[in-house]
């Protein structure tokens, strides 16, 4: 039996793997060093999970997944969608909460900062156990001079490991750090790597010209797979919908709950909340999810949605991202926080002329990677985005199936040449989870009355 067959004979995923995904799992699964360099939307997490499940069954290995902390909730939600559900520990929370956690699980999920902080505990617990390590967003360990690299390298030394990233490098110098994990015998040391590949440096000793790049390309393919969406276009669905579940910072969540309690306490004793009061509360709570600093009175506080968006942008390499937000306050916040990506906005505060200029810039300027828009302002009638972008992220929920369909249609329309990836950010413990569920319910009802292309719930969860 192949690695995929072994894993899926015991576990059921919420969807069927594509042929190229099966090929990656079967080719790389038995290797102790693996590089999964697959462009965003190709399913790196799913493939790495199937590899880990195969290794659990075949080699009796546990799995430690190290990642940027904003991805913890996504990994936890994904793993819990597998049947039967493997045991999962999301190693986060306060020091006391973490100290009380038992690391004896099939999957232990940990953010890179907490992993480094509690490195000794991880080394002590796993030293006499069989385990494989998955590093998601492996570019965070590519710089050999960082604590990230050193701690993860020491933890995985002599152990199987999988490096996941859609963007393996920004320049050839990033390759050495990854190759130490994926193909450690190719270079004796960093000096040999430099002698082979650095041709010229500038005044500050920064490499500016490189040599033997054909050899480096050959080496980067050892124990690794590099797949772009364009390579597997015919195997991908026209549109893929992906919920991005994430946690608020504990202090942010505390403020969110405090605001909710204060608003509810304003009700007359024994009285019921009316529609006007409910709408006011929903909007207040809806805005605080992204605008933590505003509601806390401290502009330095940054909501985790910003980190989530930056992770998506990092995975896209130089690709563009269309972001939809519900509130004007959020549009302004994202414009500020994402300024380095050349962000433009389209909402009710932008004139028609500015809207046209911003659209042209997003379409033609390679340095303009982000457009932030309100659904009502950009979700209808706006054309041309399909020629430059195939990724859209909803920073705040859209609860109307009509508005949602129209806004997605900015990218899914005549002229689009790539599969479209739709991400829906959902902050755990907030009204966003209910808003997302309401969208699915409304879509199901609409489908009973008038035929749509597909049922949204089925498209998201593989029903």
C-alpha cells in the first residue's frame, strides 16, 4: 500500500485529495527530510497531515507542528475535521494553562515564540519518543543566524521533518537555511555554499550577484516538491472556499466580552432585547474584532486579523489580495496597517474618480498588492480585478448570500485564468462564527427556492 492508502484506510478527510496531492504524499511521505514548496491554495496543510498520519501508522511517530501563532486555530480546526479525530493539543494560553497541558498527543501545535520560550520542556518530553516535526511557513527558519533556526534545527536534528512554504525564498541566500533541513548533506557548511553561489557583494557585503544557480535549482529539488497553481490548474476547482479560524489575543477577547456584558446590562431589568438594541450590539461587537486599539484606547494594540492577513500575503509571494471588510473603521485601519503593500481602498468615502484610479493602480502597479473594499461599494459592478488577482479575503463576515456571491464574482468572471481562492476570517469566541453559520444557512434556504451553481456548505466542507 502507498502512504496515502495507508493513511486514508484509517482516517477520512472532509474532501478527496487531488491526484497531484496524492503524488506528493506518496513520493515524499517515506522520506525523513521533506520540502513541501507548494503555492498557496494547493493544500500544503492537508498533504502534510496525511504524511503525518501515514508516519503515525507506519512508524509510530507523533507529530509536532511549529508555526506562526496566528495559524494555531486553523490547524486545530482542520485536524478536528478528520474522522476519527486524532488527539490534538493546541499549546497556547497563559503559562499556568500551558504548564497544565499534557503533550502526549498525536499532534502538538505550537507557535514559534512559545516553542522557543519552552524549548527545554519540548526537548525533555520528546527526547525518548518517535516524532516528526512539521514547520509551517518555513521561511521563518531560513535565516541561519536567528534563534528560530537554531532552536528548530536542534529540536529536529536526527528526526524526520517537513518544511512547508509556498514561497521558499526571496533571494538565493535563503536557500541554504532550508536545505539544512531538507537536504542536509549537499553543502559541508555555509562557507562552501557562499563559494559556490556568491559571485559579487556590495559595499555592505550583501550578495548582489550569484553563480551556479542551475546547481542551486537542482539542489532545491532534492527531497522536495515545488508546485504552482498553474501546474495543476486542471485539477483545481474553479473556486475554493476556506474558513480561516483564528483566536483573538486573550486581552482583546476579554475586552470584547466586557463590551458585550456592558451593553447587555443597559437593558431594563427583566426586559427583552429588541431589534434596534440587538443591531446596535452586533455592530459594536463586530467592529471591535478588527479595531482593538480603538476600543481599548491604545492605538499600539493590533488585532490578530492583521497578522493573519500578513501571513496570507507572505504565502502569496508577489501576488495580489482583494480584502472585503464590512465597517468603514476597519477599511481605514487596514489601509493604515497594510500601507507597505501599496494598499488602495474602495468604499463609500472614496469618490468615483478615486475608485477608478485605485482600480487601475491595483490592476497595473506591481507594488500595489492589496485592495481593501466594502462589499456594497466594490462588490457590485466593479470589473477588471479578475485579470490581476485570484485571492480574496473577507476580514469581516458577509451574511448576505447575494452580496457574498456578487463580491466573489469580482474575481470569478470571464477573463479569470486561475482558480479563485476565497478566505473567510473567523475570530473564535465572537459573533463572527454565528455570522458565518448564518451565511451558510441562508445559502441553503436560497438553494431550495432557486438553483445556484453549488451549495456553499458543501463547497466549503466537502459534503
